[in-house]
C-alpha cells in the first residue's frame, strides 16, 4: 500500500524516463535517501530480473511439441 505514495514522491523528486535511469538514480543515492523508497527499490529490482518477453519459453514448448510428434509419429 505504500508503493503508490513512494512512486509519487520518487517521480516528483527525480526525472526518470527509463528503467536504466531509475537504476542509475538508486545506485547514486545515499543510503538515507534510498531508505525513503524501499518499495520503489524492490519494484526496480524485480523489473531488472524479470524477462522482457517469453520467447525462449515459447520456443521450448514449440520444440517440445515437435519432439513429441516425432516420437509418436
């Protein structure tokens, strides 16, 4: 529930146009300021580790389907 408030404060304090901008801002923040935005920091970390697309998973399922058809064909 604190994320919306922290996001508003963060956007009012910093000019952010991309995830890379947000990452750079957090890397250069002093710990006392960073502690004001724990939910925003957590969100940025999640966005950095989440895949942008599911293409590799889709390719794996596609290959699995072909292997299954070949095995039973």
